[in-house]
């Protein structure tokens, strides 16, 4: 059984059990689901996979949760009355539908506006998307200890608010932006994973699946949702071409465009057109516009970089970030040369979280190299290698720098 299935099943089971037993038992639910998944890993290879895998996992996690609640709270009679131990061997059609609805509902629950945004992201990525603490820390640019604290606080606040009921979720419109951000983070981890393998299509597919569920729901049928779907489909179209036959990550200019998925590209463009309906304009609109320009370009050399720069200008207006300005400088360098790219960053002091990221160092290393500044290039390159989050990214950075002219290489060695 693939890991992708267990990640997918975990979020659905946690969501359904939380609705049935209450958010106040969130940690016990997570433990019960993990116990069921571990039992499947140990049992299925020996005894064979059950015909209805989700029903098997639901039954085992349900019983594990009942055992924990009975032991921990000594309420055998009440529990037996409220939650009978008998669990069907197959899921009836109504429960199968609830699994999908519960996962979406739980996303909205985790994105409670009374929780700090970072805590919303942490609890949703951990509980529903199967992220590890290290993955969350790297994605949010914080220490792992901070993630543990945010998870603990989020669980405490969700337990305190459990009395309002799982279905009584107010202000769905206010929560939707954060739900979209969680889905985007999930896709981002799959698009460039911080652990092996470097590309994880299972995470990308799961993010797209969740976004489609959201788009099909009245609470989520919004231009921003369509724009995020456009962005993810357009990136997904190029996913297979981002890895060489030997397992190396490939830069955009190295990719074989014949391997790009035309059907995914068309789906992305259709959602981009749909996202233009209405007055909303989000960061996903701008980022999808950038992805569309790359996807429609006949070759790397023929990319319409001026339009990409315009998209980054729009992105900076709706979601200002030094990271966006960094990427804009790369596009400026493609149009006007590396000196102009460096000039675009002049005076832009990055915050601590970005200065400690390999991205800032890698871009500056490349621009300084192309400008003929070997010493600065070497310093930035060494910093990028030191900060690289994974071996695959480190190998890509090393290969990128080795592509310098032979004379320049000699100067760099000196």
C-alpha cells in the first residue's frame, strides 16, 4: 500500500472521528488513527489487503479510540450508550459521502479566525495533511520547538471551542482564505519536497483533490479557489519534466517541454479563465498568470518575461513579500541582464527568515556570477549549499554553479 493512500486516509479518518466523538478528543483521535495505520502496515502484507480498506481502517481506529476513552475517562456506560462498539465491516454509501464532507469541514474548523494564522496552518498541516513537524517548520520558516508550541496551543483552543459543535462553523467566507493557504502549502511541499523524494506527486494530487472539493462546495466556489486550482494544475503539468532519468532536479531551461502534460495545462488555463469572473484578485491569480506564461512559452528563450514582471508587480500589490521581489529580480535579469537584476534588489534588506533561506543566497550567487563578481558569487553559493533543505536541492545548486565559464571557474577557485 502506497504512503499516499495512508496520508489521504489519515485526514479523512481524523475528520470523521472528530465529528462523531467531538473536537475535545482530537489528540486521542489522532493517536487512534495512527494506531490503525500502523496495524495496517504490519497486518496487510501478511494477511492481504481487505476488500474495503477504508472500512477496515475506520473499524480499527474506532475501536482503538473507544478503548482509550473508556480507559481514560471511566465512562463505560455512557460511552457504550453514545458510541456502540459495533462497527460495520463495510462503509454504507452515506458514510462514504460523509468522509469527503468531513475532511472539508475539518479544514474549516482548523482555520478558526480566533487562532493565530501560524497555529491554523500548523494544526491543519499536521492533522489533516500528514506533515511532520520538521516539514511544517521549514515551510513556515520557524524552529521545530515553535511548531510544537503552536500545535499544543491550537489543540487547546479547539478543545475549548468544541462545545459549539462540529457542524456549527460560522463565517465560512472569513475562513476560506486560510483554507486555501493550507491547500497551497500542501501542494508546495509536493512540488518541491523538503524530504526525499524531492517531488511528491501524491501530495500535489491530494492538494488538487481538496481544492476541487472546495470549488464544488457553495462555501468555496470563489474566484480565489479557481485561481489556486489554475496555479496547481499548471504546475502539475510540468511535474514529470522536473526530474531527469537519473533522479536529478531540472531547472526550467533544462526541461524537455515535450514531457509537459497538455491536458493538465488546458485544465489550468480553463480555471484561470474562470477565476477572472468577478472582482476578486488574489495572489493565486498573479501566480497562476506567471505559471501560464511559462507553460505557454514555446521555449525558455521565447518566454514573455515582460508579462511575468507585470504579474510580479501585481503580486507585490496584493501580497507584498521580499520573496516575491526576489523572484521578480530573476525575471528582470532575464529581460535586462544580471546587473539590472541586482539593481532591483539593491537596498532591499531581507527579513531574518529569508536571509536564512537558501533561496536568497542562491539567487544572489547566480546574479553575481553572471555579473563577473566571483568572490561575492562564491560566498553566496557556499551559503546556499549550507542552507539547502535537501540533498536534491543541494545537488541542483552545485550543478547550477558549475555551469560557469571555464575562465570564471578558474577565478572562483583562486
